C-alpha cells in the first residue's frame, strides 16, 4: 500500500463521516423545528390542551414585547448604590 492509496482511504473516510454528520445534524435540527412549531398554533379545537383558560375562556391574547407591564420596575431596584 502506497502513501497515495492511504491518502485516498483517509480522505474517503473523512468525507464519508462528514457527510453522515451533516445529514444527521440537518435531520435533528429539522425535526426539532418541525415539532417545536406546533406550540405556536391555537389549541381551541384541538385535543391538546395547554391550559384550562384556553379551553373554557376567551382566546388568549398575548401582549406585544414593548407593552408596558405596570408601574413597578423590578430591575431598577436590583442595583444597589
């Protein structure tokens, strides 16, 4: 076995293992995204119940991120002078 043949074997092994790793990583990320996306759909007419409020009450309306949360600023008191 020459050095050139050994180089081809090592190169083929690295390419093969790299391809398997990329495929499995893409598969796992794709499955995680596909299964995680179902959390964002409403479950009013679904057999999956997230909370009792969503089942028997009005549809839940979430506040936007910039909405005021009230008169208390909890982070303002966390730094002591």
